[in-house]
């Protein structure tokens, strides 16, 4: 949940590129949540990739590999953006668990159950990243807004592709 009062504080002086400095703490908080969500979904997608079985194994294995590789790249981009704004990036499992909406379970489930969970998680992140992109828009940070809009599209596509596998 994004609050009006930021929970993180800048570690370096920010650059003046037209971003609303009064909003930058809220924006950093949103991006920290995006990193936690992305990392958590990365782990869950990787777990599905490793543990999927059944007649569609190869296709699901390849699809989830493409998705976790994309999530890994997105993680780095989001984290670098946070640092570019002058804020620290969360980097521990406990903090990720505390601020992410994605639940990463260690129990292995059926392939269909794992896919349904990934679909729901991608849909949830598409919705949540819309909120984050609105924070970026309010801060007049077009670069971050564009980055987050791109992630919305990626999560929508992931959900669609996973649904298509289930039929």
C-alpha cells in the first residue's frame, strides 16, 4: 500500500531533473514495493519452472523460463531507478515478504495449481503497478512512469499466456 508519508529516506542527494522533490519519497516507496513484488514473483515463477510436470512440461518449462528471465531484468532496472533517485533498495527476504503482495510458498503443488497462482499474481501486479505508475505521474517522473507501464504490459501478457496454456 502506498502511503502519503514515505517510509524510506534518501541516502544521497537527488539530481534535479524536474521530478517533484516533495513526491520523490513516495515514489521510492512504490518502487521498493515493485522490487519486492517482482523478486517474489521471480522466485515463484522459478519454482514453477523447476517443478512443473505433465504433458505440457516442455512448453510450460520454456514459458516460465522466459518469464523469470524477464523478471530478473526488470528487478535490476527497478533497483537501479531507486538508486538513481537517491534511495536504498530493499535487499532481504524479510523486507521483501513484508512489503510484497505475492505469497511465495515452499509447498510443491500440481502444475495447474502453480499456473493458476502465477496467473493471479501477474494480474495482481498489473493492477498494483498501475497505482505505482500513477505515483510516478503525480511526481512528474515520466521515465519511471514509462518503466512501470511497460511492466504492466509484461504482467498482462504473462497472465494471458499462462491462461492460454491452461486452455
